[in-house]
């Protein structure tokens, strides 16, 4: 299971996003996509790990706000117990009225994958989940 949380920040006009995946699942998925052994806990090349995670997320997580596709900037990742939190930010995000998210994280690795999606805008929070092979979540505010 993964959890992706989007929080729209009105003042900054940005969408702060965190993605939580179990460490072993993410390492296996990254190993599969890069063809290399991946160790997120003891890996020595942080820049390379950041790039692999960025590339992985970009191919499997996309968002449209009010019909406009947004691109993210990868902030970094950290370990929390048996999970990895990845942090990304979408800048210049308009006030969300209609949101469409496609989330297929870990689908290429786990046949029974479930992705939970939370979206918060102006104190209004909505949540949904997608089970493989579904990947799209739509919210209206």
C-alpha cells in the first residue's frame, strides 16, 4: 500500500505532496526500473537515489488541477521506520476546483497494490483509494 497526500497552500499557490511507500517495496520497484541494486537506507549516492525516485514517481503519478497538468519538483526523501516518505512540490497551482490524479505507484511490482490518495484544499479534505489496475481519482471542490 502507498499513501499520497496533497495539500494546497493558498498563500504560496503551491501543492505540497508527500508519498509514503514501504522501503522494501520501493527498493524492489526501483531495482526493477533501473536494473541496479537499490539500497535506500545505506545507499551512498544520495543524488543518484533522488534521481531514481524522481524518475519513478514522474512516470507513475500525475495530476491535473482545473484541467491543467502540473509538473513537480522533487524535494527529497526520508526514512520513517519501515517506510520511505518522498516529498514533492507543484508550484504555480491554481485554486483547486476540479482535480484528477493518476496514481499507479508500485503497480509494476505488486499485483494487489492499493494506493490511498488524500487531497486537502482550503480546509476541505477528500480521500479515495485505487486498486490495481484502476489508477484515476477525481475530486471536486
